[in-house]
């Protein structure tokens, strides 16, 4: 494909490349952070989180529960990521623990959650996001190593989970010292 004819939403260095070649190139610089999404009630939010995961070039995205989601919000970025599906929380937790990953829930509606500013994220973290209305299930929260919330100043109880994922991923990348040198 001619790069000047490539209409995909890609940075210039990927224009004209086949999807498989883009994945291979991204694999060379993936960050160790992983993302998990548990049964989000609003399908559009899953696509937004997937798109954010691509923006930060995370290693993997895990979808726990219902496999199908509206990919429109992902803007085709799901083609450039490694996405796993787990039918149950138990399967996800077993996989994460077997690989030595730290499960970190992002949920502002739980007393065990700490402020993000007081949370240290490790390279082997999996940030977990739940549904807009219910948050993360108690089963997954109980299996988490820690939980944090994003501090806010306004009158609403929370920000959109897609927005929260961007804030959390940015902070993880910042804490891990993985921001581009020119940032």
C-alpha cells in the first residue's frame, strides 16, 4: 500500500504497512503494563479503553466475561494489540498469578481503594477496569493486590471509565519512567 493513500489513523512511520507488520514493530517496544476490562455495561467504553491501550503500547489487553464488544470506539486499534479473553474472573486471576502479575483495580467506589497519587505501580501491573454503573465485581476486587481511585475536584462521583483508563495508563507510564524523552 502506498503510504500517501493509507487513510488509517496511524502515525507516519506505520503508514503503508500491513497490520501484521505494525504489530511486529510495536512488539519491539511494548511496555510491560497490561490492561483488563471486566464486563463493561457500555460496549463503547471497551473500545475506548482498547484505543487508549494502543496509545500507550501496552503488552496485552484482557477481556473478562462477555467476549463481544463494539469495536467502533477502538478505531481499529484492536488490530495492533494482543487481546486475550477469559470467560471468568477465576481464569483471569489464575493466569495473572501464574505469570507473577500484580492485579491493580481502578475503582473509586470501594473503601479499600487508595488515591492514585499515593499508589505505586510496578512494571508487572495489570490495571483492571469495570463497568460504569457497578465498577469491578467483588470477586475480582478481592483477588486484586491493590486498588486505587483517581482523585477529582468536581461534583460528580466519577469520570467516564474510558477517560479513567487514559489517566491511569498515563500515570503508570510516568511512574515507570517510560514517557518519551522529549516529553
